[in-house]
């Protein structure tokens, strides 16, 4: 590695800030430092997320109850029995859902940003959110009908279906002569989202049924973890974890997409096939997140950016880093949503936007150079 | 069909035609590159050299005709297999910030990557060799975005070499470079060609660099090949005048004694210069 003294200072005429602050090299041993750090942060977030609430459960107590529950420890039970129930049936499932949603959204965002070479891409970009929103609204129309499929209500089910169908529709509409150009994909996504949004608003306006449920629906649209227990996690958890692993297998393909689609094809990427696969993986992750938490914004946009700054753009390390960072971020944001105005619970989407928005702007200020994000 | 038979041409373009909408008609063009040949593809803007380049690279599919790489039609190759035979150094590519040169060179190993794994020992060895060959090893940990134009071009060449191709295509490798970097680039290409068995096809704007560095020139105009051969055969007034509207003169290089083409200003611009 060249020493800083020998590295020439780069100045670009006309835009003095353009390259001047840029590091020429990137420390290569960073992953070895950053991954343990990210894991530690996640562990602390989880512990604090589980500990804090109307009934505090300090880490020692958490461990004792868990060890007792798992049969690892047979000492005297020194805690009220409702604490065990709160820990096992309320706090842990909720925090676990936060981990899954955060990891899923951050990974989906990383996939789309890498694929589209667009720093503004987020998991909702090509229609998942508008479709899910319409699905949830339609579910609200059915109001009193109670469906329970593995713990999921009608809202989650229709939102998931709506999101997936919308992405399929957008992809189909963007199909031009055997390929799906990024521009058409974004434009079709934009147009379809607008139509879905209009349909959702129309339903609000004309349906008397909805006016009574608008508050719940609004809370869902703003994003909030609404896990009732282990049944939902048992279904979504494995799907998310498996899909995260699949996403990681696309790391080198995503790296090659840095060359643009034509360049990626030159180094051996089957562009159209890989594009469909990556969009499908990203949509599945987003859909899973939506069923657990409604529409939580900003995680999928901010987490990839923050991690790219920390660990660089190589998807081999970026994807797992984004998953860990997104998980920590959402667990902490959910904690904030629970305690900020307790006993009132805020939609977690408000917290992620209030934290993520300024952070995003900070990144923007810090990196005033082209492509910086 | 495909083999390492040295008699099979590295590239065999036969009767290839392509049409952009209803407008520009390309071809039919036939071109054969023997193994180990170094060829420059020349022609003014809109002559079809970029089209031919992209057809060979596989970015466009021919309407008629076939393109064979060492005996196998390009269309029969998966992108992965194609990338192991043919590498492309594209022109002026922008890469998102943060990637190091070594990571960019590693893109060239995509076609060899098993689904799950990271870089294998072979990958690393090949990447190191590509960095050394292109004299970019000391830049390996630099961020690609902070490189100069010439260094970037060498980095992309290293990426292409990491593909271990038999045929190397370069699109205007000297574009936007100052003269000494142009010469550096082509010297490097020559060293590479001398070092290993590789067939090279380059599109060039600069007729003089082509004359100095390439044993075979192919001149295109109006979607057709209008002349091919060595510099003496192609860079003649009789050939160049129709292609460049009579705006060029042919001289000799003072030390290398190959034809050099200089611009011939039109009557009007000359008058203006004299009256200025």
C-alpha cells in the first residue's frame, strides 16, 4: 500500500470538493473488525430491546428465565411467573420480528441498489408498497371477517399478495422485446404505484366501512411490528433466513453489475435471468417484512448506504453487513417506538423515518461528490 | 465443433448484417481473425465499427450471418462460456465509488465463480497476474474512482485479462488519453500480445496509432468493410479520400517510415486562418 506521503493529492478542476476528501485506498482488513462489531451491536440491541418495557427484564433475568425454560438451569425460580410469559411470548417474538424485518428490508434494498446501480433504490421502489397498501385496504373493507392463517390476519395476507402481484405486473409492463431496461422498470413502477395509490385513496373516500377503521389502517401503513406470537415467526423466519442466504449467493453477480448491464454481460453474467432472480429475491424479502410489520420506510434505503460507507461496496461483505445493521436499526427503532410516548405506541415507521431521514441527509452533506451515495 | 485446433480462426464473422430500426443498415460484413492476430478496426463516426464491435462482443445479435469464436457460434454460447473465451474492455465505463482496483479486476472472474464461493486460490493467482501484466499491481488497493484515465484503462484491461480470454476486444482504448498515455497503452497491448497467445481486435479513431502498432487494419465506411490489409494497403489517398471526404493527406513517419494521416483543412477554414 502506498504511504500517504507518496499518494498524490487529487484535485479536480472546477469542483474542488469532488475528489479531494476521498480516500484513495480502503483498509483491506476492515471486515475482520467490522463484523464482530456489528454482531456485538446487534446483540446489545436485542438485549436492550427485550429488557425495556412496562415490566423491565434486566439481562440477568432474561438469561435466568431462558436457561430455566431450556432446562439448563434448575435453581429456584425467583421471578414472578408473568415475567416468563412476557419474555417468551411478547418481548422475544417482537424483537425477533424486528431482527427479521430489518435484515430483510436492508438486504432487499442492497440488492436493488446494486442491481440498478441507483443509490435511491429502496425495497418499495418497484411497487411492493403500493400493492401491499391496496391489499391491506381491501382487507380492511372486509373488516369483521376474521381469517387466521398461521397467525396472519387478512391484512397481512392481502398485503403480501398485493405487493407480489404488483411487482409481477410492473415487471411484465416493463418488458420490452425480451429485456427489461432499468428506465422502463422504474417508470412502470412509478406509474403502477400511482394507480394503486389512487385506488387506495378512492376506497377510503367511498367506503363508509373504512372510515371506522382508518386509524388502524393508517397505523399499519405507517409500519408497526404487529406480531402476536411464535406462529407467524415460525413461518416467516425460515423463509427470510433462507432467502437471505440465497441473496448472498448473488454477491459476485451484483458486483459485476457495477459495470452496467452490458459490462456485466461481458464478464459472463446472464443479465436478464439474474435480474429476474434478484428482483424476485428482493420482492420476497420485502413481502415477508410487510406481513410482519406493514410498511416500514427508510431501513432499506439507509442501512445499505451506512454499511457501504463502513465496509465498502463489495457485496460479499456488504450484504451480510447490511442485514446485521438493518436488524440492529429496526430493533432499536422499535424500542424507540414503544418507549418514546409510552404507554402510547408509535408506528415504527415514524421512528425509522425520523432517525433515517436526518442520517441520510448527513450522508448527503458528507459526500458532496457525484455517485457518492 | 469447438476445439483448440489452432487452424480454426479465433474469430470468424461471415455475412453478418444488422439494422437499427428502419435507418442505418450494417453489413453484410465478413471478417476472419487468425489466432494470435492483432487487428485494428478503423472508420469515421457512423461507419459501423462500433456495431461490428458490439456484434462480436455479443451485445447485439446479428440479423443475418454467423459469428464464430474458435469454431463455435457466439449465439450457442452461454454468457458464462462466452466470457471465458472473449473479453471486452469497454469504453469510458463508470463504476460506483468505493470499489478497489483489485475488486474491479475480480469482476473478470465472474464467469469462473461457483455459485456460493468467494475468490478461489486460482482466482487470486489470476488476478495478481493480470495486475502485474498491466502494471497496475501497485494500484491494487486504490479506489478505482480515484485513478487517472490511463490507469483506469489499464485496470479495465487487467479485468479483461483476468477472464483468461483467447480473444480480447478493446473499444477505443486510447480515447480521452494524452499522447504519451496512448502510446503507453498500445505498448502495453503489444507486450501482452507478445507474452501470450491472444488475439486482439481494437477499434481506433486514430489512424496513425493504428499504422504504428497494428499489422492489420480494417477500414469501415457506411456499414461495410472498404479496405483491409497493412498500413500501406489501407492508408492510401485512393482509399481514404472517399471515406474522409478528401480531408486528409498522407505523409510518412520520420523514423518508422509508415504512412501517417494528417488533416487537410477545407478551403474555407484555410482562408479564415489566413485572414485572421
